[in-house]
C-alpha cells in the first residue's frame, strides 16, 4: 500500500490551499480516510475524516467551518480544501487510511491509533 500527499506550501494568513492524497494497493472505496497534522513538539492531531462513500464527515473544532474534506473514489484521491488559513495551521499534514468499520466514534475517527496506512506528509506553512 502506498499513500502520498501533495499540495502543501507557503501561504499568507487568510489564504487557501488544497491538499491531495492518492492511495494505491488497496480498494480505495472500502477505506475510511482522514487528515492529520503535526507541528514540532506537539502530538499528531486529527483534522478531518470522511467515510468510504463521502457521505459523512467530521472535523476538529479548530478547523470547523474553514476546512473541507472530500474524496473522489473514481480517482483514488482524497482532498482537503483549507480556507482562511491561520499561522497556527502551520504543520506537516498527513493522510491516513483504515478499513472502514461501522459505528466509529468521533474520537476513534480522529485518533491516530485507529489508522494503519500513512503517507509521508506535506508541509503547510502559514505566514502572518
């Protein structure tokens, strides 16, 4: 299984970025997918997650209303649209996948220990 993120970069506060994540070696539509982020000295934080059909999404409070997660199962691709970026959004962003199971709580869906496939990350830096 290979998971690869792209789309990170340097942006000014208030700007936007769209991250992408492709996955191969698995049946993409059978997987629950999430975005995580981690900055130096901090724990990895769940940002947003989406179920296998894209019909259910959940967000961390810190990004609710600013970030949008989506997926295109035909292209084996996950997205994260990030708007109104803030300096505190600066972090390495990771895509993660786990075989879908029903009744995942929000804590489980946004918890790093739930996931077994990870990408290498893409850096997002927001300047003030």
